[in-house]
C-alpha cells in the first residue's frame, strides 16, 4: 500500500509544475505536437538551481513528516538564508 501524500508534498509538486508553466508562452498552441514541444523547451530551459531548491524542499518536507511521526500538522521547513 502506498503512503498517503500530504498537502505539503503536493505543494512541492505543484511548485515545480507552476514554475515550468510560468515559462510557457502565454498563448499556447492547441495542436498537441506543438504544445508538447513548448513544454519540452520550457523544461530544458528550467534553471538547475531552482530544480535543486524544489528537490531540497521536498526532502525537508519528508524529513519533517518523519520527525512528526506521519502527522502533517507542521509549518513548512524553509531553508535558512545564507548570510
């Protein structure tokens, strides 16, 4: 049986999809092959640093879930800013 996905995990996933979506043209093609190419280009142009940040956030959320014994009643574990 698969573990339940918490709201925080969904937010991490949605953060990625929203971020890639913001790189797509505002007017998108209704032709599926062209639309797929637009998505692939947006994905290829996605900054590696942002992807690293999103993956790190997902890891921090998973650690917080374990630390809270599966409960998802916790604040998002943001990364500390470097001085």
